[in-house]
């Protein structure tokens, strides 16, 4: 992997103007549409990244730098002006016909894009934040044609296979041996040997080398994402997500740990719900791709320490009380069947290792995908969520910590809060003194999600309707500061609220979507916890805010968070907006990397020794700094 600086113009960034729809149409060699997939992404994200994140395969070998000129796509519907590199890659007639390099396409409105078939089988895959991974998965297949045994050659069936695959120091379990004699003889000794981490897990009749799959899971506290990977090409073939079925037991890890302490049967229930979640997503991605589940030989799971232990049925109580001890940092020898997945019966389950009780395998995966151990710039990684994990590093020295942000960013504790679904207010902007909202899928507002909450508070601070302490101003000051929207600041059921979207006629606040004073306080507590975390890491590192060269906002929420709004409310350091970058679902990307490359898997394990965890709970200065971070920046 090259250690060159990433060109900021080529890094997906969310400019805060909302989300758009991209429709990808995959073509065959004759130009006929074979598949169609619509995705919703923030403006500013490249078409190549949007396709990669959503399981649409586009040719590329340069990692999205515009140098290999292989990510050729055709703009069918949408206005995408050509870049300088497009003129080097295409003739004028091709440009006029709509051909562009996908890594340079940054649509600002709904766009339809035709994707040609892959012309080559790539040897590398682009994942994470500009990372390129050489394809060397732990899952290997070898098609072999064996000589039949004779009286002069009485080698055992297993020795015969091992001799034919002499580049792997193989082992095999009794379970895998049972079918070998029958398969060999019924297929005339022409078989495919399937290895995972040098273990021979199956002998399949005939040549099945083209079927080699794995599933990467981002096991989040709130949302779980599954990506089915074709290990031959390194590309996603199906992606699915759903809410974690453990939600009824609480919105955060502390409440779920508490549930196991209060009810002896809760651990089994939580384990079952986690496994049901993974099983449903597995069935969904397999069905979408039309893949035989027996051809899925490995899964990787990136989750925080609590989610991991609950999935494995391990008592999480020690994680919830000082000194916060994990049962284990990593888990070896786990099978996919151990976590309730009906795939190949001997498929392996790779559990991403954890740094500590509150910096788990999901953050190790994120650090791997972000290259925190490789990039020499001073970078701040923030996974914004219920439990916010933070990493600060320059490639040599790496510090991490966790901050209890609470459920505000998931909108779980917000009066009109809803999850990020159709009708949720996701953007709030100030235009000519007016408030302009944007909803997911541009439908009628039904509530406000996390990114909308951050935008709303930032906009009200900008208008002067929220003061430095986070209190709504008086009617007189509101009329003076923001006369066009002062009438939206009303009293409802004895509480001061700001109307974001009227339900019917202006002035009728009964069923409107609004922001309460308590909502603002919830956001302040959440952002103060995060800001205190990164401020203490900066102090520990011996650097100032201005020294940070890049801030990576990770996680599904970080993908849609406006950098400008994050700066305005003090969630991130006060830096130029271009230094604040959306990193996307890097936990899922890290899980993909360990499936695509055994070398990257070793890299994930080595991060445990390279990253130093900083515990905040015993810092004497935490509370004082937390109080100062509650206020909105002047």
C-alpha cells in the first residue's frame, strides 16, 4: 500500500446539502441491462465509492485516483461535466455520449449510471479510505485431477489430496474426512479442495473454483450490515442492513449489560436475537445474489466488545463495572454455525479483536480500513454513535479512547426523533434568514433523525435563536435576530420548542415536527462527551487542535453528518471544512479487508499492540472539561 498523501479532492466528503439518488444499471457484453440498483448517498460521494459500498462492481486498479482509467461508466440521466482526466481517458465523441471515470463522478442531483461488465478479474480491491488490498484471502480453492489408487499406489485419500496441493501445509478434521471417499470416487478423482487458513474443510466434485464467497458483518448496537463478497474478484455482490433485534433490551450497551444482570435468562435471549439478526441478513444477501450458501466459507464480524460477547453467549457483566474487563481480546476457532449461520457447515467465523471494553473489534476494523497505522499525517478518527470511539494518531503513535455519547445521535432520546427512514428530517439549513429542511426521499416530514438534529441546532445557533449556553432566546430577541422564523419559537405543553415543520396551517403546533429545549440539552451532553474525549487525547498526545490534518467521521451516522454543522456545535475541532471527511462504514470495510487478505488480518491483530488505550473515567480533569464543552462555540 502506497503511503502517499491522499488528494483531498478525491476523498468522499459530505458537503452538507442533503442526499441524492444514484441508479446503477449493470450491462452485459451486448449492452443489455442485467441488473439495476438504486442507492441514496450524500452529495459529494464519488460514484465509484457509492457503487462499491452498495455491491455494484466497477473495474479499477488505482484505488480511485483517476490514474488507471478503468472505472468507465456512462451517465444516462444527469448532468455530470467531464473532468480534465476524463478528456485523457475518452475521445470527444465518448465524452459527448456521457462516458466518465466513476471515481471522478460527483453527482449533485439524481443520476442514472450504466456500468459495463468487468473486463478483467482484478488482483486487488479498493476498500476503506483509499486503501487498496491485494487479494490473498484465507479461503483458497484448488482444482485437482488425481491419479486413481492401485495396488502399487495405496496412498490414503487424504495423503493423495495433500500431495497434489503441496504449497499448503494442510490439516483436516474428522468431520471433513467423512465425505471424502465418496466424493473422490463419484467424481472420477476430479475435485476441488477448499481450504480456510490451511484447514481442508471440503472436497467438492468437479471444478468449483469460480464459487468462493464470504460475508462481512458490521455488528452495530443499533444497526447491523452484511456484505456478501466474491473472493475471486474482491467485489461486493450484495449488501443488506437492518436494526439489531436486541433493541427491545435497550438502545445502548450499558442497558443491555444491565438486562443480563437483572434477569438470568436475558443473556440467552440477547444471544438469540443477535444470531437471528445475522441469520436474516445472511439469507437476504444470499437470496439477492443467487449464491449457494454452501459456497460461503467464511464470515468476519466487527462489533464492540459487548455485542461480540452477547453474540457468543459470554456474560458481559464485567464489561459494565470497573475495572471493565473483557472475557478475551480475540476468539479463535469459532465456526459460522456457532453464531447461528446456515452456511457451509465448517465455515470459519473471524471475530475482529478488541482493544478494550469500550474500544472493540468494530474500531479495530475502522482503524485498519482508515490506515491509522500507516498514514503519517496527524489524524483524528471519530466513530459517532451511542458509544463514541475516538483514535488519534500519526502512524507512529496511536491513542484511543471511548466516550459515552448516549442515544441522542440515533434520535432515540429526542421528542420527535425517528430513525433515518423515509420522511425523517436529515438536513436543516439557513437560506436568506429562513429555515429550509430536507427529508429522506423528499417526503412529508414525520420526525427528525440524528444528522437533522445536529443541523437544526447548528442552524439555530447561526440564527441566534440558541444562545452560547444552549438556551432558546426570548421572543423579543428572536424577533430581533431572526424575524423571518421568530414565529416558529413557541410554547407547547408548557415547554419552549422550535417548529421545524408545520403539520398543517402555520401556527398549528399540535402535530408538527419540533425541537425542544430538552432535545438541545441531549445533543449538548452527547457532543460534550465526544469533544472531551478528543480534547484529552490531544493533551495526552501533546498537540493542539490546529495540528490535526484530517478528521475522519466514521459509522453510518458519520456518513451523513454535515462537517460544517459539526464544527458549529463543537462536536469536532474548529478546522477548515475540507479537513473533515466522511469515512463511511469503515467497520464493515475493515471486516471486508480481513476476508480479502490474510496479510490485512495479521495487520488487524498487530493493532492491539500498536494502539494505546486511554481510560477517561479515572481522569480528574474529565468533569471540568466536560462542563466547558457543553456550551456551543462562540
